[in-house]
């Protein structure tokens, strides 16, 4: 009799410890399909895809808007939807209208999800899932997006994003601080295979490069220079925009056309063009042009970008409206 009690007392905690060690740690981790079975009868990823696809049919520039939104969210204080909070300084550097439409789409997805399973899906994950869907819709392949992010309590107050004339070397450092390799960087800048830039971000290259009084010598084709100068007259308002992928057949398609263009010295932003010329990255760019698996490689790099400084487990919260903390 007396021996049974200690055994039981000893056995019970052992079982509890075993169960505890099987449960996921509270810090959590991103995983593919995190929301499976967590949204009642609804399937989170199909709900997201439904709303996104309907919006894309009305407006294909949402591909670029969301890609850029996801990049900004992740690079500024991590992929935690801090960028969506009202009061975030980000609005200042957002291109008029373009990014704003991205915010609307995230809100529309959120409203739909809250109807099916309130308080379950984070805004940070909605950005990641919606971006995966726009990339897929635009021909970029369907990568296995990871989920399980949670939302930040504060807006991002330090907006520390690279500018269009950052050097390749400095850009490598900016990406490396976020655990992204040079190869990841070369693929991720391929996000510029869609979307536009306002003239203000590169007009110096057309007229007065580094105060030389002339154009950037890397724009070696006079017809191309003339074409860009027509799109961005010297006295033009900065609301003029130019496709970042100058192959007009491909300006809305996620493919390696951006890399092919910069290989032919038809880049728009200085950093884009330098990527194909700088000894630190030019071989990687040639490799992207040579390969036929851009969709897959870009997707792998997007998955890595989606891991930057995420809040998981019991950190952060699940916002009920993406523009405000609970
Ligand atoms: C060194 C890194 C980067 C720099 C300096 C940079 C800079 C810029 C600039 C100046 C614009 C034009 C914005 C405007 O006219 O308002 C732009 C647009 C864009 N960027 Fe980047 N970018 C970088 C990396 C990325 C990455 C990693 C992605 C996505 C994976 C991305 C996706 C986009 C897209 C899609 C647009 C077009 C937005 C639209 O048309 O609405 N960029 N970028
Ligand atoms: C980079 O990876 C390390 C190790 O996994 C991690 O501790 C760190 O938080 C990551 N940094 C960012 C910015 O995500
Ligand atoms: C069509 C549209 O929404 N235009 C807006 C674009 O952004 C500018 C500046 O923020 C607004 O003044 C326009 O109304």
C-alpha cells in the first residue's frame, strides 16, 4: 500500500511533463497551414484568395500595391502589420493612391474573415497570404506561405527604408540585417517586375546624374533615354509614373523580365540598374536571367522575407480591425 502512493505521485507529474513537452512552446513558430481547422467551417486561405481574386479582376495594379506593402511591413519593425495602424509615419512615404488601395484590400479580407471566425486571423498574416495570392495570380507561382504571425501593439515610428539610390553594398547590409542573403536580395528586388515608380525617384538619372549636368552613363541606349525623358519631362510633376519593368508586355507579370531588363541596362531606379552591374551581384543577376525557375526562387525568398522579426505564440495580438489596436 505504502509503495503505491509514491509511485502514483511520481507517475502523475511525469505524464504532465510529457504532455507539456508535446504542446507547442508559447513562443510559437510560423508554419504552413497554421489556420487549418481554426476557423469553424471556413477555410482561411480560400476566404483570403476569394476576396483577393475578386479585387484583382477590378484592378490589376493591386499586385504591385500588395507586394510593396508586404515588403514595407516586413522591413519596418518586422512582419507585424504595424504599417497598417493609423498614425504610422509610413503614410508619408507611401505613393498617393497606389498603396492606399492595398490597405483597402487588406481591410476587405479582414472583414470577411471576422464574419466567419472573429479574432482568429492576424492582419500580418492577411498581408502575407494576400501577397502570395496576388503573386500567384500575376504568374509568379504559388509558394507555401507560412502563417502564425501576430499583430503589433504600436505603429512603426521609425521608417527606415532603403532609398532608390542606395548602393548595392549598403543594400546588402540592409537585407543581411534581416537575415536575407545576397541571393535573396537579388530575387526580392525582382518584385520590381511589376508596378511603377514616380519620376521623382529616378529623374536625376535622366538629366543631372550626380550633378554632372548629364544623364547616368549606364543608360547607354539613346532611344531608351529619350523614351524615359518623354515619360518624365524635366519639369514634369512628380505624379508622373513609369513602369519598373520596361518590357511593356510584362509590366504586370511576375517573372524574370525585370532581371532581363536590367541586364540590358534598362533599369529604372539606380539600385535596380546597379544590381546588374556591381561585381557583388552581377553574376547572380545573370543566373536569374539564365534560369527558368524564377517563380519558385522568388517564392522561396518571399517566404524568408515573411519571417523577419515576427510576433508569434502569445506575443502581440490578433487585431479585430487592421487599422487600430484592440
Ligand atoms: C533596396 C530595396 C528597395 C528599394 C530601394 C525600393 C525602392 C522603390 C521605389 C523608390 C519605388 C517607387 C515608389 C513610388 O513611386 O512611390 C518602389 C516601388 C515598388 N517596389 Fe520597391 N524597393 C526595394 C525593394 C523592394 C522589394 C524587396 C519589393 C518586393 C518584394 C519591392 C516591391 C516594389 C513594388 C511592387 C513597387 C511598385 C509599387 C506600385 O506600383 O504600387 N521593392 N520601390
Ligand atoms: C535572424 O535569425 C536569428 C536566428 O534564427 C533570429 O534570432 C533573429 O531574430 C533573426 N532576425 C530577424 C531580423 O528576423
Ligand atoms: C483617385 C484617387 O483616389 N485620387 C487621390 C490620390 O491621392 C491624392 C493625394 O493623396 C488625392 O488628392 C486624390 O484624390
